[in-house]
C-alpha cells in the first residue's frame, strides 16, 4: 500500500484548503495514480504550535507503477501547480503532499521511507487510521493505534467530514 499525506492551510487557485486537497486528489488521478481510499479531512493545529492558520489534512491510499522517487517528484510538481514555494520548514502552504509509506519499503536515501516523522504527528496518524487501520510502521512494527496512543499531548485534530472520491 502506498500512502500519501495531504495538507493545506492557505488558499490556492482551487479555493480554500479543503477544496485544494480535493483538487489535488483529482490532479493525482489525472497524473496516473489510482486513489483507492481517502480519509475524511481533519482540521489540525499547526505543528509546531504558532500563529499560522490551522490546517486541513488527510491521507490517501494510492496505487501506481511509479517508483518512490517518481512518486515524490510527481507530488512536488502538483504542489508547485497549486502555488507551493519551498522557502523554510513548517511554513504555511497552499498544498503539502508527503509520501508516507511505499509498500512497507524502508529507505535511508531520498526519498526516505517511511516518512521520518509520520509516527510523531496526529495530523498523519488519525487520517491514516481511517484509511488503513491495520497498518504497521515498517521500522518499529508498531500499529497505527499504538502510535496514536504514544503521541505527545497537545496535538489537536478534529474530523471534518468524509471525502467522496467521485466528487
């Protein structure tokens, strides 16, 4: 299973963050990725905490014949199409697409897999649980429910609603 994290906290040409995420899913499909499942959207506090706008986040399970580096390059191209300019880490953005897991592959070289911080983030783990409740971290072997239980306090995430792939 290939898992992609989606997030946005600034509007794009597609609209507000939730509309941007929906448009990004359509762009992924148009680029040849098959969206198998998508979590509901979550409204999440920025991490680290700060004064920037809150995020909308989700996770999608996709299928593709592309290799991990090709998937990551595609994600970056789609981010750019929606106005993402990479300047500094943790800055507000109209779209953030992360390759979280690629069929359980473990890689130390780019793209690093699984995503090196996914196990520390409620905004990834909560929607991931909706898409793949039986998923296990490829390095630690911990299940998603166990990782959620280990999260540090203070990460705020509230479910917004389901996304229909046919929308």
